[in-house]
C-alpha cells in the first residue's frame, strides 16, 4: 500500500537497510512463489541497489525448528536487471531475473 511504500522510501532516504520478501510472503512449502515487482520498482524509484538474500533450509518441508541458511549475492542495479524506464513490464521481468539469482544462491542448500 502507499503507506508502506512511503515508509520504505523514508527508511532508504535515511540510509537504513530495507528487507523485502520479493514474493510478498514466505513460502510454506519452500518452493519459490511468483515474484512481485514492488522491490524492483522501489529500487528503481530510489536509485538504489538490490542485495539479493536467500533464506533456505535442508529437507522436504520448512519448519521453525530446522536450521536455516542465509546467503547474500552481489549487489545488483535495476539497470543490470533490464530496467531502463518506469514500466510495469520491465519491473515484472526484472523481478523474474532476481528470482533466478535467488535460485542460484539456493542451489547448494537444498537437499
């Protein structure tokens, strides 16, 4: 919502880090969900980089009690993800490319 976006912009402008689940929520099965474009849109509007972070676990089903693995990728600009203008299509495509980065980060954790 607009209140959340304005709060996020205020945090970024003040130099704070902001974490966003690009899928809009956590997956109950551990499978990737369809990405939302809000994180990419916000990064584009605020002219900031995205630091991919993948939280995963080993096993079949996620659980609060299972060991979690957290991996950070290299910072990426929205231009590197293909965003050149404020276009919903570019935001969606960039969000899918970002999910590919998360998939690469997760590869060695699932098993």
